[in-house]
C-alpha cells in the first residue's frame, strides 16, 4: 500500500531557492524530492543528514551581521 503524500509549504529567500534548484537540476532532482530525501534520512538516522557549518570568511556589515554573497561592505571614507 502506498502512503498518501501530504503537501508542505516552506519559506525561502528567492536567491537561495534559485541557487538550490539550479544545483539540484544538475543532479536530476527537484526541490520536493530533495526535501523528502532529507526528511526521510532525518527520520531514519535521528539526526541531520549534513553537518551545519558557517563559512568562516563571511564579511560582516556595519551591524555585525553576515553580508549576503551579493552584498559587500562599503568602506567608510
């Protein structure tokens, strides 16, 4: 017997979504399949299917927050 699929909604920033879809497309996957694969592995293993990390080279804005890869600090004159 096949399980009934439920719909889920997630919120992502547009650039992350576009970048992720582009990478998944090269692998022959879509976002829905990736989400299901990740969740199945989470349930199976009881832990995240990856090791969270922060890029140590993130530049920070004037308030100390990481800049996005498309935004860079403008040096004070």
